[in-house]
């Protein structure tokens, strides 16, 4: 399961790279109309799923929660703060730098993981989602009423636009061993077909198609991705199907995609800067 989901994160990496190349004019513009956002949605959903699968059924205590957060800090923050430091140094002389930090409030918000400029925004969001998971983990471990758990989740969905996908992944991860995996195991053929359809819909950049035909709630990428229930459903279906490892998604377990999946954050943080440099040199 982990190898397949790592490969799916590799597919998300390719989506981000393709969108960056489209922004630079190297690939058709259709690849830039939300494909990178779909890639990020996949990463967020996988993060929620794996977080709950590995930690959600453990007993909550301060040490367990601390170890969980420390592992996430080591994974997310070193390269992020390097990017912030470079941004502060470069912003003054490169107007096209995509992570502009041109004021003290902007720098403070980025340092304290409130928000961040450009593509760096995903790191504060993930940090906030991991803190949210620790709260939900604590509430669930205490056996408090499910309505309280639902209330915390609802507040998070209002405050964080990425929370619905993350929480959907968490819910599936919590229920995977006892409910979801047995259910899918009895319907392997259907899972294989549905997973293949979701895979194709992601690869053809459905948000771009829907934007072109004005089949969305608005004429911008977010209305066709994060704010769109159809795109969210496709992502959740693909993540769930990939975790079940059907034959139709065997490609996701390939070595190249798994390598890309392990390199998602470095690639994601570097591509916008490289694209800005290419555009600056081309004009």
C-alpha cells in the first residue's frame, strides 16, 4: 500500500512539474489550469490517510504526539526555511522571484507558519493540518462524543480550505483496517475499474477541461479544484483505490514514480523558482 501511495505522490509531482512548464510556455497552457493544484490535493489527501493509518489508532499521550510532530518538523521545515532565507535575500534584486518577502509582516507570517508567499503556502497549511490531527487524535482517544469530533472537523473546514480533503483522508485511514479494506477487498473488480477512471480523469487535467467549458462555479483554478466537490471526490476515490492496490493502478508502484514521490517537496519548492528564472531570461 505504501509503495502505491508513494507512486501516486510521484504522479502529483509530475502534475506540479507539468503545470510549471506550462507556465513557462514549454507545455500547452492547459497543463497550467489547475493541474498543479490537483497534484497538491492528492498530496494532502494522502497525508491525511497515512497520518491516520499509522497514528490514529495509537493511544494519545504527550510523548506520542510530540514524536509525531517532531517527525513532521524534520520532514517539512528545513527546506522551507532555506527557501524563506533565500527569498529574503533575493526579493530585493529579482522582481520575478516567486516567493517574494518584501515586508516584515510577510516574513513573520511565513516564519510562524501562518501563511507563505507563492508556492510555499502548502507548508504552513500542512503544518496546521498536522496540528489539527493531533487535536482530533486526542479527542478520539478520550472517547468523547462523535459530535464533538465532527464539530472540530467542521470548524477546521471553515478555517482551512485544504481541511476537507485532509479530513476525508483521515476518516478513511482510521476506518481502513476494520471497514474500508475488507469492503474494497470484496469488490476488487469494481475498485480496479473505478480507480482506473479516476486515474484517467486526473491525467487529462479535468479542471482545465471544465474551466474551458465553464462547467465550474467560477472561472479560476481554485473553483475547479479546492472549492469543487467533483475534483475533491475524484482525488479521494483515486487515493482510496490506490491504497487497495488494484491491478489497474500497478503503474503507481513503479520505481520511477516512487522515487519522484519521495522527492515531492524539494521538487515542488524548486520548480516555481526555476520557471521564474526561465521566464526572466526569455524576455
